[in-house]
């Protein structure tokens, strides 16, 4: 059915596919929301600081 090198290639493909899947899940559920939330908070702080400096 499979020769040994085909078996290793298939295992490598499954490994890369699984790593990519979990990396995508991690990025979509943790990294991107964390980045957006931090950027929003920083923009709000900068706008408040500008308002204080103008008075």
C-alpha cells in the first residue's frame, strides 16, 4: 500500500496541517483580539491626553 518514504511524507503533511490549524485557532482567538483591544485602549488614552493638553 504505502512505501516507507510515502508514509513519512504523509505524516509530515499531517503534522504541518495540524500545526497550521492550531496556529490559526490561536491567532484568531487570542492574538488578534488582544492586539485590537490594546490598540483601542491606547487610542482612547491618546485622545484623552490631547483633550487635557488643549485646555
